[in-house]
């Protein structure tokens, strides 16, 4: 007899619980829909803003300030609308060494892009800065601008995994391309002709 009285109470309680939870679920669904709409609107605004503020497709290149052998600073973001070619390389890399003559020739030319190179003394098997400078002074490539990434942070921010690696940066600061391996000057110039 007691079981017969408990059963209706359980059923009634269950119905009340279900009835109360449906509006809550509807409210949760409404909140999710509103959140999705807000995110979609923000994504559209970001896309529209990025289209109007950059000339090239891609993300803004990680900014850096590095010094050359004379202590002169080079800051990427201060290049005032210039395109920049950055080559990451190492003195132990035979492919890099084989490309130095062509890189020196490129550095001498009057291009519509800045040419800089980055080495990371004491990182990834590179010599110390002092030993690198002694070695580089013996090389005939005097037109190559070498910047020193002494703590390795710039190479890490560009996710450099191989040498040489080239970065093409547009006049708007967008990292247009990152390519491992040696790139001949004629192909590099053609690529930069397409970059704004």
C-alpha cells in the first residue's frame, strides 16, 4: 500500500523537475545562440578591419629590435612602409654558406625591399658572437647586413626549424611567407614584386 502512495509522489516530482528544467534548457540554448551570434559578429568585424588595415593577406610579423655588428639597432616595425626580406641562417649550414655570394649580390642591389639576415650566436649550434664575427670577417661578403639574435627569441617567435629560412614581410608588416631552404635571387625578386 505504501508503494502505491510513493509512486504518484515520485511521478509528480519527476514531472515538476522536467517541467522546470525545460525552460532552463531553453535559456541555455538561447544564451549559446546569442554568444555564437556575438562571436560571429566579432569575427566579421575582425575580418573587415584586417582587410582595410593591411595590403597583404596574413598575420602581422612578430616585431623585433636587433643590433648589427656595430651596435646599430634595426626594428622591424620602424621600417616605415618598406618591404623586408629576412634570412635566418647559421655559419655551420653548408646550404647557407653556398648562398652567401648570391645574398651579398642581392644586398648590393637597389631593390624595393630591405635585405637583412639574422644569426643566433650560441643557439642551435651557432658559434659565439665573437667567434662568428672573426669567421665572418674572413668572408668576402661585406654587403650582407647581419643582425644578432643573441637570446634566440626572434628565431623562436618565427618558429625557425631549419636553416636557411626566409621571411617575406610586406610594407604593411604582414608576414606574407616563411620558406625553408635556399631561394634564388630571381625567384625572390619575383615574389617581392607580388607583395605590397
